[in-house]
């Protein structure tokens, strides 16, 4: 049975081996197996699971006994550059793949490197990186983006968001770095993409930066961004501690511009005027105001999601969060549904037999969101109000005119309440409590507007 060999370091730092080379026989190499029990240390008395046999010159055979009772044997080159350096073990491969002659040649090569003052592990890694750089397939940024989007598209619940990814990259990124290898992209290239739009289009630029970072992050994990030493290159699109030193913070470039919202005190007059108008777009807009749901969710509302008996609209996935959401339907909201159903039935054909609550009155397909904007424009509210802004009108009304808890108001908007831990324990959606707040909101909207409060909505182009 072999003995673990030590080494002594000479004045030049090179470990002088104390045993002859090629000490192990072929049979010993391929049959090495741990046996007996440990005789010293904290594990004294336990069965041996590892054995290290010295072949000389820093070359060892390591035999490890696994839980499955199979022995795994591999070659190790053990060395220390000098007294100031720690002893290091360098794996050369399993004995089944690397013959004794090959292992001894490798050990001879690494001893030669040590005589030159070079670290064998560092030199091996550098050689691997050079080989990778010369033999690996070049990955252009556009191709990396295509793969990244294909792998993540199913995780993007919002179809608008999924469409924005390739469109924004095509417009702003591809003309500059699209054909470049991801391995060659560095900070100056990223800044060349971002600088022209950072102050002019800060929201877009912020999203573009994040998308570049994600794609290059994927390329790094996939092994396409290595330096000459085989190490991963840092991501040049990262913000913290990097681009934040070259670009102004997004929040300071320009104040966030919220979507225009009608003051809540003016919403009863608006709803009164809106109810004078005909068509699916006007009904869809009224339904959005009454339910406080995002426009995209209203436009994609389907008949199968309406529960008239329980006065509820069950949204399988909200467009923004992909979370299910139950909406209590007030009397006014149910009345809007009845009107939409009657219009569709009167039109007939694909409109009457379609799945959508507020379909296009010609094709029966999803109504375009611009149809709602057109209603507001004809009412003279372009730039003053948006369909989405009525969610803010509701939230301000609830805060200033009611005693409903903050959490209840947020849940009514489909927002998440509390942190992840709190949500893990509070799993309900307070549907029964939200019935009251939505009915009270509908009652407020139905109030006859006072003469002093009537908003002079433009009707000339109606």
C-alpha cells in the first residue's frame, strides 16, 4: 500500500521531490481502493473513504469510495510554488481517461512551468481561454438577443411588454452593436447606445439598459464572454457601481410624468356626459371607470369570466402582474354589461357570437385601446384625462371622501399589499369588503352634478 508523499522546497521555491518518479505499477493505479479505518484525528475509527498514492514528482492517484460503494480514481498534481504559497491540487482527469504515460507527461510539463516561476493552474486556465477564443462560435448581440427573448417570452404575461422587447432593441441597439460579438462589447459601446436617448427618452433608455444587461448576462453564463485568462468579463451594462458614474440617475433626468387624471370631484359630471354617448367604446370606458381596472384588462374581458349570479368579474391574469383578480360588480357595472350584450345582439354575426365583452362592432375582435382615447378626445379631454387616469381619480376619492382602509383601496386597484412574507400569510383578497367600496364609488359617480361643478365637456365633434 502506497504512502502519501511530502515535499521539501528548495531555495529557488521549486518543490524538490523526495521520491523517484513513476513509482506506481499499472495494476496498483487501476485497483487502488480505500481500506481499513482511520487511525488518527477527529475521525479516528471511521472507515477510510479516500486514498492518496504517490507516483513521484508531485503526481498522485486519488481513490475515493462513494456511497454507492464504487471507487472513483483520478490523477492529481500537487505542488507549491514557494514557502509563501499554499499547496495546491490540480486535477488531471480520471484514470480511465488519462493513461499513466499521459499523466506523467502532464506532471513533467507542469514541473517545467514551475521552474520558470509560473503557476500551472493559472497557465492551464489561460491556455483553455485561448483555445476557446480561437475555436468557439462568435455570438453576435442580435443572435444572443433572439435566443434570450425566445427563452423568456413565456414568462412575460403582458403581450405589449413581450412585443416591446424586440422592437426597442431593433430601433435603438441593433444599429450600433447588433452585429458585434457579445465578447467584444464593452462600456463605450453601451454608452454609445444609451447617451443619445438618456435625457431625451429617459424611460425608454432605462428599459434599454436593463435589456442589454440581461442579454449580456445570459451570454456570460452561456460562456460567450471570457477574457484571455478564461474568466467571465464583467457586464458593461450594469448600473450600480458602473454606469451610474457616467450617466445621471434616471429619477433625476426628468420627473416621472403621470398619466393625466380627472379630479375626482369632476368624475360624476364626466360619467353623466359619457352615458349620453353610444357605442362599445363608450361602454368599455364607463366599465373601466366603474371597476377601476386597467384598460387592457377591460378590453380583453370575456363573457366566460363574468359571473352574474355572484355579481363578479373573475380575471384569470391581470395584464401587469399576471395575478388573478376578482372584481365585485356594482349595479351600474352590471347595467353596462347588459347594454353591451344588447348592442352585440342587435349587430349580430361575429359580434354577437364573439367571446369579448366589448368587441369591435365590425369584426367582433378585441376593441383597440385607441377607441377609448377617441371617446375622450371627442369629449374635449385630450391631454386632460386618460382612461387609465380614472384609477387615480378613484384612489384620491377613496382617500379623501371615505373611511375605507388603505389596504382595501389598493386591493380594489389590483395592487399587491404588504411584502412577500405578509402576503404569504394574508392570502385572501377581501372580496366581500370590496363590494361596499365599489358600490359606493358607483353611487358617487351617479350623483347629479351640481351646477357649479358641471364640467364644460366639448360636444361639437361628438
